[in-house]
């Protein structure tokens, strides 16, 4: 109706103009040849290419707002990454990288003695470069390619087919490139955590060779088993998973694998020269505290970023991460105050990191109140492991990697099975029955796999290049002999 009305008025204007130009009357102008009729609406619509309906296009917008799948299957007007969700993924990736460089190397760097501060920084930087190259070459493909239960294949070798305009590899509205980079930042920090257990005595070349083999033997398989749609332990995405476990942001993949591997490696390597006989205090608690703050901030990318979009689940993970870290840090400090008479900055730092570790597998699956309870337990159990267990067993876990990440990661994976709630995340509803048993199975498999693989890799590296710096190098510190530099100018 509207379109016909508009065409009628156009014809009237044309007739009037013709009458004026020819000097004729209005009536004589009516006798002039009529303009050619416009194409019929049906014909015009038939000539236009078919596209999504208005309903589909509105449905796509609603899907974007709710971070769910598009309504339009083909020809969507918003087929690429969604700006807001993709921006949060980019931010989260930067935050997780910030956890390693500079967060972790300042945290670890402050805890070692002055003569070894650069060795820790170099190890973190070297691992970041090495793992990135491996990830590009084949690591991403082994983690997320193929249809196997335990490991991927070469589908995405050298990131073939990973395009910035494509979506779906990670989630509905984030670029496949950003999914790849986000997961890369996890792959970087995981082996970097291990160096805390062997700090001040393992050679740089040995660290790099160990990490290179460990990524293939441990990290890539676990990333696939836990987060791939065909993974052996991926309860949320694989209906045929043998172990229907849940791990929101890396309790098994990151903290348990690195923590248990760290314990085995430090046992094989042996204690530092003079351990137990001479004091080995942190050389800078200021650096350690700054690093702790950076880790806490970066952990929002780690946990809330694992929601893969700026939605309610991300908000919940942000909140649970905050309460668990704060509660654990406070609990650890209070325990020191009660048992030792003074709450130390090191205690607060250790407790905060322990809280972050414990909440990681549960961040998007539990309520805020549950995260407070988990924070209390995170402040108690790793405290006991670091203060009493290590002393009783006599192993030299230099910077308490096992006590915080191994014990904390294990605790978090188990507590996820206890506190996971469909009110926080609807995916829990379908996995609730038997979840704790499945979490325990996942914990058991992770411990056995990480321990056995690490032992084998350590002896391979020892046979090829050796593991440990010479007593002379260890005595003088690794900075100058291994890197030709000193962390501080000596006067």
C-alpha cells in the first residue's frame, strides 16, 4: 500500500511538470504519454538475492547479547566475531600473559636469592618464546585438533585454517585466532610454574629441553583431554567422555600437571647446596608482593576469561576469584599469626596465590558463598603442605610450587565436585550425578600421568645435557655464569 501510494504521487508531479514545460494546460498534459510503469514489487523481490529474515537478524542480535549460538545458519549479517565478547577475550589473553611476564617472574624473582633473580626471569622469558613456537608449529593442533580422546592431530599445524574472521573453534562470538592466543597464554604459564620448585640449581638449557619434551608428553594431551570436544575427561562438551569431569579454567590442566611434575623434578634434582644448613631467605619481598598483585589481577583473565565471553558466567567467575583469593590470603595470615606470632607478607602472598589456584577449576561453576568456603580451605591445606609436609618429608621445593599448585590444584579439583551448582552454571545440572567420583578419577589420572611422564623426561634430559649446574656455579649464583649479567649492580 505505501509503495503504490508513493508511485502515484510521482506520476502526478511528472504530469504537472510536462504541462508547464510545454506551455499546455493541466488537461493537455494528461494526454502526454505516461512514464513507463515501475517493476512490480513481486518481480523486484524475486530479482534480489535471498537473505536472512528480519526475525533471524533480530535473533542473531539477541544471541550475541546472550552469548549463545546464532539463529541464522547461513548468511548471517553478523557472521564474524562479536565485538564485545571478542574484546573481552583479547583483554583476558593479555591479562594471562601478564601473569607470566612480569607477574610470575617478579613473584618468583623476589623469592630467590639475589644472585639468582635473573635466572628466574630468563627461564620465564625463554619458556614464553619456546612454547609460543611449539604452539604455532603443532601444539595448538595437538591440543584442539582431531577427534581422538587423548591427543589431537596435525589438522591445524602451523595454524593452518585458523583465521581471524572465523568463529566456533572456541565459542560462538570469539575469533578463532583469539581462542588460539588465549589458550597459548595458558600453555606458557603452566611449565613456567614448574621452575619454582627447581629454582637456583637447574641449568637453563636443561630447563628448556625439559619443557620442550614435557609439553608434548603432558600439557598438550591434558589440554585435549579436558577441553576438547572429544576429550577423554571433557564432561561439558563430550557426551561420550569416559570421565565426565569439569575444569573451568585449569585445575588439572595447569596446576595439577605443573605442581606434581614440580615435586618429581625437585626430588630427582636434589636439594640446593646448603639447604637445611644455611638460611635462604627471599632477597626482595617487595618484588614478591608486587608479583602477587599482578598475578591476582591477571587471574581475572585466567578465570573470568574462561567463560569465553563477557556474560553472567564471566561475572560469576570474576566474583568467585576475588572472594577465594581474599579469603585464602587472610586465612593464611591469621594462621601464621596464631602459630608464629606474626602475620608475614610472604604468608599473605602465598595465601592469595593458593586461593587463586584452588578456585580455578570451580570459578564458573560455584556460587560466591561457596568460593568463600573454598578460600578458607585454600588458606589451610596448602599452608599445612608448605609449612609442615615439606619439612617432614625433607624435599627442597624451592618456592613451594608443589605445596601451592600441586596440593592447591588437587584440592580445587575435588572441591569443584562438592560445590558445583547449576545455579551458577546450567551445564552442571546434567553432570551433577556422580560428579565427585568423576573429579576424583580425573585427579588420579592427572597425578599418575604427570608423575610418570616427568620422571622419564627428567632422566632423558639428564642423559643428554645433565640437569644441574655445577657446585661452583650454584655457589656463585646462576645469573652471571649462565646469562652474563647481574640483577643488581655490585659495589
